[in-house]
C-alpha cells in the first residue's frame, strides 16, 4: 500500500482536510468517511496496480507480485475477496 501511495502526488491529503479548511478560513468543518466494500473482481485492476507499484520499488519480486494478484483473483472467484475503499467527505462554511 505504501508503495502505491508513493506514486500519488498527495496520497494522504484526506487526513489534512479539516486543518486545511480551517487554515483557509472556513468554519463549522464537518467530516464524514464512507467506506465502499467490494467482494468481487471489480477492484482487480486496483489490486494489480498495488502489486506492480510494490514490485517497481523493489518491495516484492515480480513472482511475488504475480502470485499475490493471482491469489486475489482466486479469492474474488470464490467469493472470499474483500477490498475496502474509504472516501472522505468534508463540508464547511465561510
């Protein structure tokens, strides 16, 4: 996960939403997190991207990345995969 996050310009920006809004002069800042859960092959490209990023930085070998992606595909086929994707929603007034 860290390898994939390192490929994004600001991978942890959601953690700073509240302070960024307050620093920009907003008030009544509210945050919610909504988590999408996927249990089928829908997220296979995302998982493959994580594995590829880990391989690219040398965290895992190509064989390890391929084996992990294959395992996730098997899990999806057998109804045993679970991928959670948090989405942050911020609202404030100025």
